[in-house]
C-alpha cells in the first residue's frame, strides 16, 4: 500500500485495526464523517491494492462479520451441474458464468472480450420484444427469454456427461468494433470505439426484426448498502432541483418481487432493481441459472425442451439464508478513501468538474436515512459516490433502443464514480459505460450526449492541461 497516496487530513483521525493489518488494510473510524476524504463515512478504509473493494467495513459487529464472510463465500462459490462432483449443484441449464466472481473480478468491473474471437463473459445481453410484461417491465422474447445465455450444460461443462444431458446454449455472443476520431477545440484528437454485437449459432430460430438487445458490462459492487439506504425523498428532491437547473433526472419505478409492489429502482444500468435482495436473486438466476425461492423457475422458454427436462440441482438451488448473507456482504463492503486530495491538479480538476456541470448528475455528496433497519450502521452516513441514482437521457449515441420499466431507450442511471481510479489495480479493467466502449475517463465523457451534452462540450473546449486535471480529479474519487 502506498501511504503517500493517503490524504493527510484523513490520517489525522483515529483508526481501527480489526484484524486487517496482516492484509495491509487500515480502517478509518467515524470521528469525522463529514471529511471529504471519507468516501463512505465510517464504511471507508485506507486500502488501495487488489483487495481494495473486498474488505468488510470496520464498523461491522461480530455477527455481521460472520454473515459477511458467509456471503463472500457464496459470491465465490463454484456452481456445478447435478451430475458433477465439483462445486455446489445448481448451475444452468443455460448460463453465462459458473460463479459471481468470474464477472465481478475482485468485486470490480468487467470488461469486453480481448479479441473478436472470444465470447462475452463479464458482459451480458438483455433481450426483449415490444410491449410490457405483467408488471410493466420488458417483455421477454418468446424463444430466448430476457437474457441471451451463451453457455450451457452441453457435456463439455460437466465432469460426468450422460445420455440426454446435453443442453444447447442459446447462441454465441461476440463483439466487433467500429472506430471514429473526434477533435478537441485545441486540435488534439481522440479515437472512440463503439461495440457491434455479433450473435452466431442461434439454436432456437432467428431473433426476428422486432427483437431488442442491450449489452451490459459487470459493474463494481462497493458501497451498494449506502446507495440502498438513501431515502426515496432525497432522490426525488434531487430530481426537482435538477429540473430547476434545466436537467431532467427521473427515478425509475420497477416491480418489487419481494414486497409485491411497485418501488423505486436503484441498481443496474437502468436502475431496474429495487433492492439488494432482488438484485442478488435475479443475477443468480439470470447469470448462472441458479433458482431461488424468489425466482424458482429456470430460464427455459417452451421451445427449449431439453432445457426444461434438465434436473434441478436442488429445490431451491440457493436458499433465502444464503441470499441474506450476500445482502449482508454487499451492505458491509468498505469503500476505499479518496486519494491525492491535496494535489493542486486534483483541486483544479474538481473545480472544472463543477463548472462543466458534471456535478449536477454526479452529485458529490448524499446522506443515508436516519434509520436503516437491515444494517443500522448505514444510517446517518454522509458519503460521496458521485451519483444521483436517477435516469437521464444520454443521447442517441448511447441509446440501446430498449425500454426498461420507466427507463426509455436513451435513459441510463448515473453511474457512481467512487473507486474509479483503482479499477485497473483491482480488476485489470478500466472500461466504462454500459457496453464497455470507453477505455478511460476522457472517452466516457466524449460519449455523453442528451442532457450531458453541455458537459461533454465543456470538456472538449478545455485546454489539454485542464482536461488532464479534470480526469485526475475523477480518478481520485
């Protein structure tokens, strides 16, 4: 750990070492939760290596730490087919990965494939057709469901294949890239790339002209408990304030399958998940084919007869208690402190960030509710994720053409920025935006359109030194 990167102001405060010194982690106590160095209040730690996103918050009690470690184990669990001796039964019949940690490397972000011959792994493809399902969400494709599964229990994924066990994958997913050059006001140029989805080997007929697809890259998972603990009224107040400034941030309202009602969405690229419980159970089924009490039915549309005949691993394959431990793990993950805050270039970049109106949507500071029963320590926390959790029209260039509850074809949730500068260290990936097209902060800004066009144009008109300062600031968050 490079102690020189730690803000001096943060180190003045008390520290608590909860058995983490051997791993190189030093936890910040809650003496000064309003200090801007504390990205996540008392959930902040001073750790900047590969495990920066993986540590428990120092304020967890003994019982919570026990559940946290159990949830971490579920996150890393290898799921296998019912006829395998390796891993826990429950994988498939069709899936994308056999464990959560394959896509969220070290709890960090995913990345596009390294070459056009490699299939998508830490990315997925949402799928729907025009219309809505019974709860107002996207209408699944009749033959392929709501997510294309490019892996399956086809006899090569299991240890002991037997007659009739092979389940065909739905298809193969690859990316091609289209490049273009854009210019800054000072004459410098940048090369932008856009992914073109290539679907091959569909096993259940063509998708059809009306099918809508949307690529999604795996997101970092730190700080999700704090985002869950923000009161709904806080987000609605942000939306009202933005309207007064000429912006149009809007909440997504989605189906809450846990409470059987419509609720505000917080998680996912289009804010289409209302809670960590539903996010966890949905990802288990959609990404690994692991059924839960909340989502007990496998991803087997009627035309996929072999898929439907495949024996489940268990019934259910992941139980409520295991889902709960993952919730505790997600809520209890610590967030790395901000870095290099005293650097004059970082301070200059922060001022430019505000002047370009980036901070209108990437809101620098929020506060959690006065009470939060699922994890009381998350209450009354001031944190700095640089998001508003609202939907914004990001323009035609970033549009996926696919609505998702109240999110339109051009709408995306404002992505949190905390920990961005550590992404390369943590997971080896610096890719940003929903489909991983941006390879760095500058490219991500240059793709902004719609409501963010004013910020993009302001960035393009900066001098090279100013652009570098703004990027340096974003990477310090």
